[in-house]
């Protein structure tokens, strides 16, 4: 670390960086589940969606967390923006072939079947409009794609 506090090219990461990485994943999952704090939950889910898209290691480590089944439970995310991010995470997780047989992920694929069926009917009935309709159509598209690819 140089005098400005920045890590230079010769600075080694802390010895427990792997543990820090896992603790950070736990923290982001906990923040994502705090749906009463919408802005924080949305930011945490967005971060995890981007990380699971880019890093196979993140997908695998998320699955190892004790709170994974609670975190990946899509029914926890009633807000459409949160649902969108959670569906992206699920889709990213399912891209990892070694995870496709995971029971928690398979349950969420089945959730997507019901989600697409239920909310597809509400779209057709005109229950949503404006931005809500746009976001619902995005989440429906994601859920339907997950069902097509993984059920």
C-alpha cells in the first residue's frame, strides 16, 4: 500500500481474502432479502445479478451459502424490480451446468412455471399498465425463458 492508501502492483491481497469474499456474498444476500429496504435490496440484487453473470465462482459460492435456499426463493421478491433481478440471478445460476440438478434451483424453475401462468393471465386481462406493465412483461419473458430452457 502506498502513502495514499492505494494498493500498488506489489501489494499482496490479505491472507484471508477468500473468507472476506464469502462474507461479502453473505452480506449481499442478507441485504437482498431485506425487501423492506427497497433501494438497498434492489442494489444488492443488481450487484449479485452482475456478478453471477460474469463469474462462475460467484455462482458456485452462492450455492454453498447456508441462506441460499432463502435467498433464491423467488416468492420473497414481490416488487417487480426485485423480481427482475432475482430472475436474472436464477437464470445465471442455471447457466452453470454443474448447478442445474440443484433441488433449490429446480424448485424455482417450477415457481417460474406458475409465475408465467398466473401473471401472463393478468397481462392479458389488462390488470397492469404503464411502467408496471413494462416491468411485468420483462419478468414474464425471463420466467418463460427459464422454463423453456430448464424444465
